[in-house]
């Protein structure tokens, strides 16, 4: 066990305790958490900063408002209902169309008005919120998946998670829904996380239930070497979220809409750790390089992106990483998957 620990440490694999103590507590002031824990506040911040987000249709905050839900939904044939303070994709309803007075979910199941009302009632009572506290519902435009992901996704909308440290993109992955995840882009529910080269936007190998994988288990199509469109714009949105929130360590979730391109979906002040397995590389060496760079003075968004792409980009295979003494660090697939021993509550 001690040998495994030393290998992980040498490879720069970050543990949940390191994440919490050295990054979350150090760089994220608690008073700023509501800016990202409340999805409506995040959306409004983004709108004020000209960052594209799915259009807000309305909110439902009380039982009395549930009685008027038909009137609110009347103009829309498709939409998404989500908890403002939800986590892990729980409590999200995706409606794709209406059939004979009922609402069709993305999995084909039909819901009645009573079903929608019951779901909203459970939602505002806190069934899906962080800590089980009372919540409210956000109703917004449904994202239409970009065709680039059509062959490597099951039902739901893939999203791109970018870890941003002090305004510098540090690591990225795309989360691909599977049948097992119920169409949700959530790793701990069974989605795939595929690493992304920061320099090119090309996908790398991935992780599925903490195991490395190079194909989608439902479609059997390869998940490597997919060129994510709008990559420069995606990095710009992610890096800009540092100024947007004042939080120094965040996960930025971005979706690609077929017609509207990249849109910021939500932010996370406690991003998970499996992005390391998806990239088959520990995060700590990147984080330390960023901290050293940031200590030299504040840079523009463009300069921060350029630094990250130059330092952390890779093409066909990972470039060698070096410690502060210049010794090469060897990363291999039979070492990194051991990070499945990381606390499962860190998955996001």
C-alpha cells in the first residue's frame, strides 16, 4: 500500500484531502459559494458578462405557483426543469415534446400535468437540493446536442468540464451520457469521462466506472480523437469564470448546442477528482506550475489560456512531465487507475 501511495504521489495524483485543504479552502472564499451553488445566480452573472447560457423560461418557488405551471409552460413544447441548488444531475426533467396533452421525456416516458406538479412539489421541498434544504425550480431552454457527439452519447447532453485554477485552464474532459447513467452526464451515475487535450480540443482516452476505456459502451464507437468544435471559445468562457465569480478553484461545465454553440451550464466550487483518470495524468504538477506562474502577476484571459495550452497541451501521446529537479515522471495506465481508491464522494 505504501508503494502505491508513493507512485501516486510521484505521478502528481491529487487526493480528496489535498483538494479540500490546498485548493478549495485556500482559493474559494465561502461567502462566494452562493454564486455557484445557486444555478440561477450563476446564470444571471453569466448573462451580465455576455457569457451564453440556456435561455431562462421561468422559476417556480412555491406550491401556489405550481398551480399555474400550465400557463408558464404553455408557450414551450420542449424544456428542462432543474433544481436551483441541485447536485449530481438529480431532479432534472428533460422534456422533448408534447403528445396528446402529455409531456414526453428524453427516454420516451410520458408525464401528465399531475406528474409534473408532483415533481415540482418534491423539488421545492428540498428532495434534490444540497443538504435537503427548501429549493426552487428553474425552467429553461433545452440544449440540442451538437452532432459531433451524436455517435458517442446516449440520449442526454454531453458536457465539457474544465478545471480552472486562478483563471488558468488546468485540465479538461468531456462527460458522455450512457444508458447506465440514464442519459445524464454524471460520472458517479455511469457516464464516461474522456480527457481533452487543452491545446487542440481533441479527446483522449476515457474513464468508465473508474476503469480506463477508449470506446462508448452503448454505441461501441471510439471516444478518442474527437475534435471538439469552438475549443478556443470554450477555453475563453472557462477562464473568464475566474473574474466572474472571484473563486480561484472551480469546475466549469459547458455544453455545445447544435445551433447556438458553446454555453456555460453551471459552475462547481468543489470539482471532482476523476478528471485525472480521464486524462491519465495527475493534476498536481499542473496546479503547481499554474501557482508559480500566477505568483508572477495577473495576466489577461488570453495570456492565461496561451500559457495552459503551451504547458499542458499534448497531441498523440502525453509529453513527459518533470518534477522541480528535472526528473522525468512516468505515467502508466496500471498506475493511474489505482486512484479509484479516491473517496467516491468526490466524483462530479
